[in-house]
């Protein structure tokens, strides 16, 4: 019993270290090491996370999706189904959907707005893993202005 309380206390302490943590319905936000993250977890423990770092130019702004305990296989594609629209997005070598190329940045901007306006979200990896996520609370948690993409952060100022 003592171990249970110690473990519970430790878990609560670690979770409360996320600065500015906020939860609205099924979506959460918080700050970790200069990143702002917006995330949801479904009933099976799969995660959909939007990471945003205003200055980091490589893997600073990206989508991080975990289904059945793992990210998508590197250098594959992921299908995001927002309402009835299917987006086919590339996965980088680290298993993230990054925002470092021009098309990737445009896709990231589009997904950002769709997360705020859609009613349903599902993800399918190329290896057939699939998960559905609630968008209840996403509009309130994810700001209207899009996080700067890695592509935009690397472009010289005009």
C-alpha cells in the first residue's frame, strides 16, 4: 500500500511539472522544455500530439502520433481522416510528421485548422494500425494562429 501511494504521489508530481497545463474536454496543452504541446489520448492509450517550438528549426513543429505503443514506421505515410477528408502525409526518419519542407508546412497549417474545425479524427498507419481520437476541446485548446512551421523558421526574412 505504501508503494502505491509513493508511486501515485510521484506520478502526480511529474505530471504537474508541465508548465501552464490546461485541459478542455478530451484535449490538453502544456509547456515542456520550450515546446508547447497540444494532445489527446484515446481510450486505448494511443496519442495524437502537436508539438510547437517557436525557434527550433528541425523537429520543432510536428505531429507525433503513437498507436498501440509505437510511432509510425519511418519513411512511410500516414492517413489522417478528418471528418470525411483523407490526408496522406509523409513520415520522416524519426517517425514524425514534420513541417520542414514547403509542402509539409502547408499540410501542417491545413491540419492545424482542420483539428480546430472538424468533428472527428482517425489515423491509419501504413502497417494497418488504426486509432480514432476525439476532437472535443481541440478548438478551445489549439490557438487560432498556427505555430510557425520548421520551413517558415528556416526561410530568410523577406
